[in-house]
């Protein structure tokens, strides 16, 4: 079993590497934080709340997750009466755009899904743990650098989830722009 797991991990890494090369993007642009800026918990919570509020105003019962570029969930909010699967989809959408978006030059999971679908090895990325190729995740950026992502799950379609996630990011963007890098 361990040998099979190792073989699958090697195959997944090979697929990611091939997809990166096919996309013409180099690993130096991957999820390496250059500035050292991180998204404070208060901003992660505010973004998630605004995304849920926006979707609820349209009658959509959703959940929202904020994930940093290391793939760690910083905040999760489950909206009132949202279904259980929305936790997983919200997290995976945020995780996907936070960890793969910088590699492919994509700031939304919808954009990323479109780019990946055009590469021959792109579908293999769907087998990587916590990656989901659906719209609904939006990068939270400080300047040109992704520092986190907000994912929304539960609206009737990823494009609607993504609109709510964009509203959540917009709510905190000014405060994100004011973040300063930690001093050594």
C-alpha cells in the first residue's frame, strides 16, 4: 500500500511539473512569499463574513474559507442553513487558488480551472489532495503577491460563489494594501 501511495505521489508531482512547463510558468513564481506579509485573522474573518453576507442577500446558503499560501486554513465560517459539503468545497477552492494560482498566474479558481483545462496534463491536478477545479476561490493579494485566498461553496454554481468571494476580498482589500512586512 505504501509503495502504491508513493507511486501516486510521484505521479502527481510529475503531472504538476508537466502542467507548469506546459503553461510556460516557472517555479520561481510559485507560492513563495517574497514580502513576508501575512493575512491577519481579523481580515480573514471579515472577508469570509462579507462573502457569506453577499451570498445570503441573494438567497444562497454558503460557507467561506480563507487559506494562506502554505495551504493552512486561517478562517472558516459556515453560513446559516448551509449544507455540510460546503465546508469542503469552500476550503478546496481557497486552497487551490492560494497554492496553484501563483504558479499559473491566476487570481481566481475559475481562471485557474480554465487555464489548466487547456494543458494536456491539467486534469491530473484534480487528483492532488485538496485541489478542486471549480470556480469560487479568489486570491487575496498584497500588491502583486498572493498572501491568501477566499473560497466560497454552496451557491448554485461556481460563478455565483466566485462573485461572493470577490465581494469578501473587496471588503478587506484596502486594509490588505496597508499591511506591512514584519521586521527581522
